C-alpha cells in the first residue's frame, strides 16, 4: 500500500464519521442552547437541568437516524473492502 492509499482511506473514514455524527451533535447543540436561554431567562442555574434533555434528545435522534447510519456504515465498509482487495495485488 502506498501512502496515498492510506491517506485516502483515512480521509474517507473521517468524512464518514463526521457525516454520521453531525445530526447528533447538532441536536445536542440546539437543545443545549435552548436550555441555556431558558436558564438565563428564568434565573435557574441548576447544572443537572441540561443533562437529561440532551441525553433524551440525542438518544431520540440516534434512534431516528439509525437506519441511515447503518446504510452509511455498510456502504463505507463495502467500498473499503473492495478497495483493499484491489490494492492488495
């Protein structure tokens, strides 16, 4: 394997990872921002108030996006194994 092949594999891996995690991180950021605004307006500064809504929102988004994530991971794995077979010769 050449360094270019390894760099391409690493780049594709990072792009796939960022693509799959973007919805989860986006939901966590939006929920955190909404709760932060609520805490600022209501003067409630309880640290545990932000934890549970974020967990439930991220879990819900994960369950909603799971079929899509599995398709992305499957296609990445199939492409990776196909490319490795081509480069191993």
